[in-house]
């Protein structure tokens, strides 16, 4: 997910891109929650950041985790970019009960993860991941088990910020102009919050919805340009409309 950013920024920054709990090779026994993932990120930062303040970057669920961190250790962060955090229920989310999700994934979807054609369908149309990452995408898809799938989806769908949420960390929250209505409504919730800038990313018409959501890997040059501008307190790129 973050390879283009590590390549672009490793010359001037110490880049840390850990596998979150229940993702990749980071298997866990306990239940995955946004809160437990935030605690894990704090542990990684304290271990690897050498007492330096961190520029935090999160996308999708990673953005939810990023916003959750500010209640805990705002002193660790110099700035934050949170891209496409879901803060309100998705349509139909109330029907996604634990039992329904488990049996649907266990018996219908998980067996398909071993087939390359299924991986390619997901990579192209669901995740918007470029073809050069096809092998890595297939390998990671095979690592997703029913428990991880259920718990991460439930955590993502039920995450909400408190009405009095605030941050002392300069934070840029963005989403693509073509993303789902609920995603755009989510970032609008943060307008007017102290230290928070909310922006809408205007993508080329050829960039599809999934690519807009995962644009750190599908449109890395534009993502990196925005990151560098925000980190260095420069003017934001022209394709960003501040709301």
C-alpha cells in the first residue's frame, strides 16, 4: 500500500509502514478494534521514531485509526493526513451482523481467495490496485481469514468520532470528489474543527472510484505531492479544494 511513498520520501524521512493488527502477517488472538490498533501504532512509534515527532498518514481504516490517536498521544505527532475516513454508517451496514459476515465470508468468499481470477477481479474493480502489485495483492488476499475479515469490517463500519472530538495536531482530511456520498459526508463532519483542514481531491475523469479511494497507490504522484506540501506547510496542490 505504501511502497510509492516509501520510495519517494525515504531520502529525507524515516518511513515506517507497519502491518496493522489482523492485517498481512500481523496475526492476533484478541479481537481487532480501532482502539487496539491505535495502541499498536503508538507502540511502534515509541519504539522506532527515536523520540522525534511523526508525520502521520492514514488511508481508509488507517485514517480512522489516525483520528483515534489524537485522544491518546497528540504529543507524538507533527502533522496528519487522513484520507477517506468513514465516520457515518454505510448503507445497509445494520444488516452486517457478526454471524452473517462470518458465514458469508467463511463459506462463500474465503475459498475464492485461492483463485487468481478472483484476486484480479478484486484488485481491478474493488481495490483499484495497479497491475505491478498483482502478485503481492494475491498473496495478501490469501492471508485474510474469516475472523480478521469480520472484525476489521465491523470495526470500520461502527467507528464514530465523539461529537466533542478535537485535536491539537495540524490535520488535513481529504476524500476524492467521486467517492461514495457517505465518505464525502464523513469528511464534511470535520469542517470547522480546530486545527483541521478539510479538502476535496479533484481527480482526472479516468480515475475510477476504487482508484480514488486507494489513491496512495493508484495515483501516487498526486498523493505524494499533497503529502509533501502538507508536511512542509506549503500551498496545497491545485487539485485540492479546501471546503
